[in-house]
C-alpha cells in the first residue's frame, strides 16, 4: 500500500515558492487538496501533489483571486481561532468586550476567570449627544422595522456626530469601536431595563422584553464571542475594501452591515427564525422541511461553505441553549428540525440555526439574530480595518472579462 507523505503549509509554500496566503488560494480553487492535522488546526498537504504542482508551474487560465494576508483569524476544521486562541474556549471563559480588545490588539488572549469579568473595567459608552441624535433619527421609522435596518441608520448618524472618526491609528480606531458598538446597542429602542453594564446585558434589554435568565444571558454572551470574526467572510471582505480606501470606521461598519443582511450570510439566522415559527410543535417539523424541499428552497441555518463536516460554534451554542432551557418547546422544535435534516441527509445545523434557537427560546423580537450577529461582527470588521489602515494600499480586484471584444 502506497504511503502518503504529508507536509505542513510552510514547507509546501516554500517548495512552491509562494506565500502561505497563495497556497490557501490554491486550495480554495481546487488546485491543491489539504487535510487538517490531528489537532484540528494545522493544514497538511500531500508532498507528491505539491511536487507535481511545482514541476507544472503556477496554475494558469484561472480567474484572478484576491489573496489577503491577515493575522486576525485562522479557520480550523470546525471553528475559528482568534489570533491563535480557540474561539470556543473564549466563548466559555471571556466576555465580548475582552475578545473584541483581543481582536484589535495582537496581545495574549484574555484568560479566565471570570466570564462576567467587567468588574473593574469601564463600561463602553457612546457620547450622549451622538446617542440622542441616533435615537431621534429613528423617530419616523416604522415601529416594526427589523433591528438590522435600524442599525444602519444608527451607524450613519453616529458617524456624522463623531469628529474623531478620521483618526485611523490603532488606539483611536479601538476607542471609536467602543463608542460605536455601545451606540449600536444603546440607540435601539429599549424593551426592558438592562441587568448590568456589559454589551450583552444592554443588548438583551433592546431585543427582549423579559428580564434575562443568567444561563440564557450567558448563551448570548457566548454567541457574541463566537460571531466576532470569521476571517474573510463576505461582509468582512467588503469592510476591508472600504478600509483600504481609508473610509472611516463608521463607513467600514456600514459597509459590513449592508452585506451582512443577505440570506446567504447573517440574514440566514432570520430565515431560521421564520422556519422555527412555522413549527408550533415538534411533529410539524417533517412537513415544514418537506414543503421547503419541494419548493426547491434552501433550509436556512444548515450547512457551511467552510465547515463541511459541521460547525462547532453552532454545536456549542445549541448545547448552551438546551442546558439553559431544558424541556422548552422551542428547543424541542429545533431538535425536531435537526432530526428531520439528519433523516434527509442534509448538512448539519450551523451557528445561524443555533442563534435562531436562542432568540426563540429567549422570546426576543423578530430579527434579533441578525442584530446579535451585526453587533458582534462589528468588532471583527474594525480589526480588519486596522490591518488595512496599516497596509496603506487600495485593494483592487481584477475581472476576468467575458464580454464582446473591445473595438
């Protein structure tokens, strides 16, 4: 039996004479295959395949692909790593504010304990005048408008009110990020009284009229951490392009928000929310899924383009919600949907479906999952913006032209 020799990414890149980022571009284009090491983090390549590619030379005839080097997030077999730290471990041990600071500053990862470690830390705040303007700007909006639509209005007004928005050094961007994220949360219409000063506690009071149960609030905190960044997701790529043109942090976040709501991205949680609302009791799950399959529709919240064997973020968040609300009818409905998906050999549920389950169990407003995703991912967008500000050159994609010959 032929034994396959596996080499690590650094060795493969050196043999091919390319940067590691180019190596992974070859993987995404199907030029090279890779597998993950036993630790789930290292990428391994067939030495024989790398040698064949080296002899053949650089692939030709492929559409140009944008490759960006970044030190923020690595994608493992089933989870992200924020500056080398396992995002799942951070979700269980750290609060959102600490993880955002970790993304913005290449320092050692925040350590446990405590999760609710805001004691001794100053709460993030938006300037009062800017906050009042953002609240006033929503006065003429429909009362049933989804939170994500409000966040776009809020971001625009907060940016127009911040005279420091064009300070693009890392410390200034981090300070802007704290003001911006606090403003995104505090300018949403209040539904209750916050249980505390953290971003998670204040966001809960904007999305849910009921006081938080500690375990469900912990699940919300974990969701904010798990969603804080995901390498070059579509919204992050758009945000980086904006930052490369020296757009200010508010414009960067506004760009990300514009992409996030798409049903193939952050909007998938909203689709999963609506799916769960169609299932009054678990026995209806099979019919609801069958109807969607018959219509040729996607099942929102299932499958992932990166984690083809399962999204560990979704598994962790689902487990936290089930532990927080054992026997809840919305948990039972979610489990029935997952069981039906397995019966049909559909892909596994992802973080979007887990997020929809959390919002359903908590009794949050429609579209709450998108809002949680957006507030959380603002930290990642700004981390990527900092890299682009430092890089100092415009990102420029090239098209592979297929139209009529120029005359």
